[in-house]
């Protein structure tokens, strides 16, 4: 049941992806029609939000039961008494799942319109209100308290400050304006703050603005799975190579009971600042964040023992997470992917540089987890095939928990190797909406199963380093 049009790509990227999902190995295994159906289903899923909002509980400060009770009460308040359940996950015992209600097809569209940028639009579809920086256009004469219909300019063609826009736009729901048009676009007006309070979103998800900020972290389900797979232990030295904004970093520290050392790196200073802020908010003290390029994190000469930060000596870490920079094609919702083919294909060599450094920094017997939030073969299964060939010391290892599907055919990996990989493929379930009635009639185990599948596109591989070669 597709509510939005399928995601669109630039022509060269569409052609590239089309070949990926119609590769010979896949066609041989599935048949031409089944492979095509899966690909088209994936394109539809990517333009829609996941079926659940996932929040990770900061178990360092609070119990899951306590946060679940508080969150249920908050959602009831936001949804005006609507009883949407808050579910605990049987295999990920530090997360809570909130079903997303929608799409709601019966919403009336109003004469006064607000056009927001694509990124703002995607945030609205996952429960956010509209903040002033995201507003591109607003109808003339709009004043505080007016009911407005909010649309996303998915192609980025609306001019800032326009009074109307007749280009391609997608309806996101209705809201109440907190400001007048002149306040929003005045040169001396507010550059930030709440612009439109959403009251009838197409997809009903809770807003987490200032909701239990030190106890909750909004995180996609596969991103939570990654840290559990790395399975850091108290007292160990862990490296999160590309750590911003710190969701996985803080999760690793929590799983270690804040005992040991989590080194977080990112090469952009503002992002490192965000990691430190998140660590402070969640009251985690074992995290040390550094602004540093991960491709240069291996020291080629002796360093002083007292030096805390990068570069590091070989074999310095017990476990390493390489959640690599990637093309991000698995993120949802996304109605128009704007990157060029040159940008999409630029990630593979960067990922290999980072991976090479990670292998050298890992102790013998150590664990390396590689992950991306994209759907291509070149950034996922092909990287695994390359790594196994390039580094004889690495062995693929089973993953626990294993909630996604196996790896995708097309990179020459064996069936046994593909089973050790974990690929979260949104097209694994039928695209369906959820309303209160169907929610009340659903069994909890069926909802959990849906949450495991109807999430973002994601890939995980786990390696053990057998010796120091």
C-alpha cells in the first residue's frame, strides 16, 4: 500500500542501482521477475518511514520498565488519550518500540500552505514539528494560530520566501503556525525555534523534544543491533572510528557499564562536540572523543605512553566499530536521492582505507564490526569479499542477535558466508499502513517481527582477527 511515490534518483544512479539488484547471481537464485519485484518494492519502502519509532533507553541511569511507563504516559498526552502501546523487544532489552500510525488518508488540506525542505520533511514524517530553519515558503497573510497544510519540496526547487509554490510537493499533514509569515522571513526575525506545531501529521509518531532527554536516545533498530554485536565488555579498550553524533558510542559505553575506555573519533569538529555533549547528557564518563581523520589513526612511529588520543600504535584495541561513511541509501523516508553517481561510488575506496587502519589497530583475537546504512553491493558484500581476500587474519563470525536477513548475492561470497552477514532489507515485508484498529488486533510477537524488518536499510559484518599477521 504505497502512499508516496517511489524514491527517485538521478538517471546514472538509477541505472547503477538497477544493475546491482539485477545482477547475475541474484537473477539465477530468484528469477528475473522475483528480483525485479523485490527491487521495485524496495524503492517504494524507501520513500516511506519505518513502521516503528525506536528509542534506546539509557540503562546507565534508568530501568527500561521505569522509562516505558513514563513514555507511555507522555505519548497518551501527546496523542490526546489514544492508547498506542510501547513495546519491549525480547532480544534487544534496552530498546522500546512505538508503532507509527498512518498513513492517514482522510486529512483535509487547507488553503494556507507551508513548504519545507526535504530534510525537514523527512523529520516531520518521523514525528518532528517544523522549526523555522526548515521553512522555505509560506502563504501570504499567515499569522500565529492559523491552521496550515505542510508540504515537502522534495526536489529543492522552491525559492526561499516564496508566497506560493506549484512544483513537486508532498503533503505531510496539518499544523498550527506559531509565527506570522513576516516574523519567519524578516531579516531581524528568529532564525530558529518552533515554526509550525504539527497537529495532524500524515504519519503519527511521538515528538521527543525535551522528552526524558537523559534517559532516551532516538536510534534506528539496526543501529542498536550493531553495538550488541560488537558486545563490548567492562574494562576493555574500544574504538568507534567514525562516531558522530555518538549514538553508538554512548551505547557501547552503556553496555560496558561505563567501565573501560571508549575512544570516539570524527574528523569534523562540530560533530565531535556533539559526541561530547551526548556523553555528558547521558552521564557517561568512559568516552574520550577526538577530532581526527580515521584514515590517519595508525601511528607509524613510537609515541609517548601518556598520549591519550590518536594516532595509535598497532594492536591497541580489543574491539573496533567501523560504522563507515556511506552513500546512505538505506535511510528512510527519502523521496528523492540527490547524490550523483560519482558521489555514490566515492565511498568504497574511503571505506577500504578506514578498514585497513582498523585491522592494524585491532589486537589478535579482537572483534571488528563493519556496518553501513546503505543498500549497494559495493559498500557492503563486496567490501566483505575484499577484506577476506586482503586480510588472511580475518574470519567472518556469527552475529548475535541476528534479526535481519542474510547478505545479498552478487559479490561472489559463498552461501555460508552470506548467512554470517546481516542485511536489513525493508522490502522483506509488504508495505502496509497501521491504524488503531489493526494495532489493537495485532499480536505483540507479530508487531516485534514487523519492527525487525520494516526499518531502515542497513548492513553488518562481524570479523575476528585470528593473529597479528
